[in-house]
C-alpha cells in the first residue's frame, strides 16, 4: 500500500526534523558575530530545549548569554536576539545576527501586539497566538515532538512488558498461567483515570511520570494476545524438536516461538501509538496531563473550546492532530496487509 509507505516516510521525516526545532523555531540566534568573535546560542542550548534539564544528573543544563556579552546594555539576564539583530542593522556595523526561520520560543508571550490575545493569523504569527499570547505554530510543532515521543515510549515499554508476561503465561501454562491470570485481572480492574488523578494530586505531573502510569496500564491488552499465540505455537512440532535437542526454555521462547508470535504485535502496535497520542491529548485537555507551560495539543484544543469564536484555536490544533493520526493509521494498515498471508483480491 503506497499510502502507508509515503505516510511512513512523511511521519518519520517530520519526527526526525522535530529534533532540529531549536534551529528552526526558537528565540535564540543561530549565529552571532560580535567584534570578530562567533557565538552559537542555539547550538549551546539545543539539548536543553530538546530534552530539558535533568537536575539530578546534571545533563543538558541551559546556557544563557547575558546581554553584556554582545555589548548590549540591559537589566535582563538573557539576551533578546531579535532586538540585538535590529540594533546591529540600525547601526550598520560589521556585527550581525542570524535568527531561525521562526524566531519565537514556544513559551514566549506576545502581549504587546495589537489587541488582546488570542490573536488571529498574521504575517508575524502564521497560525495566530493562543490565549496567553504564544505562537500557535511553534507550540504545535513542539507539541508534535512531545506527543510522538510520548506515544513511542509508552508503546515500547508497555509492549515489552506485555510480551514478557504473556509469553511466560502461555509457555509455562498450568499453575503459572492460573495464578498469573488472576494478577492480570486484578490489575486490569484498577480504574485508570482515578489513578492518574490521584498520582497528579500526590506527585508533580511530569513527562516521565505520565509515561510510567500509561505504561503500567498499557501492557494488559497485548498480554492476552501473546499468551494465546504462545499456547498455540508451543504445541507445534518445531517446539518439540527444540526441546528434544536440549534447548533451554529461554532460547525456545525467544528464538523459536516469539518470531512466530509477532502477528498481534505488528497488527496492533501502530494503533496503540494512535491510542496513546489520544490519551495524552485527553489528559492535557482535562488538566491532568503535562505541566504548564509545556507545549501540548490537548491544551490548545482546550483553549479552542474556551475561545470557540477564535477559529484558529479550533481548526489548526484539530487539523494537525487529525493528519498525524491519519498517517499513523495508514502505516498500520500497510503493515498489517504486508504481513497478512491471505491473498487480497480487488474488484476491477
């Protein structure tokens, strides 16, 4: 299915490009030339803007150039590179500043623009601003990276644990399966939304916390399918032959049975990615998702509901989410059909 192949290329290209957003959409300059010296503010803070600052580990600490570095007199701690660029252009000096294509940060508020936010699309803000004066296009782009990364992490962790549990129950069976199934049923009876609300009240919401909570509940469905596949495959002759040759249980499970039990994983993984994106959007919409001011599709959709007359807050977030989810669905359909042994016929 060509649409699945092209969707895969488009989505993967957009996701890889999203990690270069500090060089495309940022309020930090790409290059600053001052008195013959070159500075690269975007590159110095790229990992911080992409992954954040892990205080306990000391990774990706933000690097800020003060205005005095470039001969600017200001009480601000951080250099305003747009004003610095205008200053150099007015004085016609040899110093220069090169800004990204869209020189705005996803957290930057434009409250001095004409009218009260949210503002409609204009030459300055192509998709307008939200109700706090932040650029919608920039927040949608950064929200895309967060949504896809979140969904991929949750799907990988949940499916890895679900495969392990399902394979163990299906391969060993008997009392292992009997007791294990009871634990799975008890865990599945825990209400997901109440758990998120309680955890949000007890702990400060964060990206990793939400990944952990959704992964803790996302492994249940795939466990049943893997368990059934292992029950079916272990009764076949090639497994009996592997046992007769003295192969260990681990080798039989991983090397022999698992490759033949990948059908449900291949079929359901793309749709699990869609479900996890929708879950994050729903949690952000309800106020139990990522902490403010993290760029979020759910928050923008909530703003569209609160400001229903500002059409750009309704149309653009929903359109971006629709296109992204549709691309993932196309990929899932193509993968499922590619691995389906049945021959499909078409009416001409």
